């Protein structure tokens, strides 16, 4: 029987610095909820908004897999490995911090805000050499399917990280339904709705709702409206 933990959108943590607005599905920064410290190796899922020309000044990370997915606009990236790039909607960025990496991320526009997901995954190997990657994703292939955008395998679809985790992106038409089969039956699944409504195990989920699923090897998902969502399968 599935074990479920529902995270309603309006019960997330919040940061508002004016230039940065962020909603936290799990404990982050000054927001602490002992019931939402993590979901297995999924440590952070932040829904971030940056105003024009603003961003995060250089700061360090170690032993963390950090994934950014722009939803609107562009992020300008610089890091201590010499990478300098722009990550736009339609792309995914990953940093394996390993022994240590310093980076900065800024809104690349002076006239428009940028919105993006920031996701942290605990790695399965510590103190590896730092690594940076970004990749364009054909999100059109997510229509009524589970489009893989991240995996543990360097030669598989999407970017890869140092963990037995898989991300899939989906855009379902109204009433479309499909079974998601876990890549590893011992993993858990975190479902995060970007827009619209879906139903999972009889639970109706709306925009920015999250649902942690454990104890099963597949999960049935049905769209109650045109819906876009992210599936994060991770060791728990």
C-alpha cells in the first residue's frame, strides 16, 4: 500500500527579500519544519523568482547535486571552474559540487524577472571532482508522456548526477492518464505540479502542490485539467 505525504502549495516556507522571492517545499535557510527536512536524498525544492538584474553573489557548496530548471527567463551563471553561461527556459543545469565549487547566478535580463526551480540532491559519492553541465531539453516531447530529463547515467537522456535518481517532465491533456513505473522499486517518488490539476491515489493536486509517494513500484496519474508536472524519483 502506498504511503503518502501531501505538501499543499500554501503550506510551503517562504523567503521574500524584495529582489528574491522563494517558496520552499522542504526546510531551507531560516525556514525549518521538522516534518519536511527532506524526502530521502531530495533535500531542497525551491520555487524561485528573481527581479531584473539581481541574483546570488558568489557562494560555495560541497557534496551536493544542484539542479536548476528555468521556467521563465534566463539565468546567468559563473563558477570557480571557469564556466560562464546563460541557462534559459528549455534547458536544465546541473552542478556536482563534490570537493567544492563557488558559483553565482543572476537574472540575465534588466527588464524581465526570471523564475526557476532549484533542486538539491544528496550524492551517493562524496568528495568527487566538481562538475558543471547544462543541456537543452525538447519539452515538446513531454506531451502525454514522461520525458526523462535527468538520470544517474552519463549516456542516458537528459543530464546526469551522482545519485540513483530520475527526473521526468510531463504535460498531460485533460483526462489523460498513465502509470509511472519506478526505475528502482525501492525508490520513492515526489510529484510537483507546475500548473493545472492531476489526481494521484484519489488525491486532487493543484498548482505547486507536492506529494511524496513511498512503498510502491508504480503510480497512476490522471489529469483533471491541462496539467504540467515534475516527477522526482529518488532513494528514500
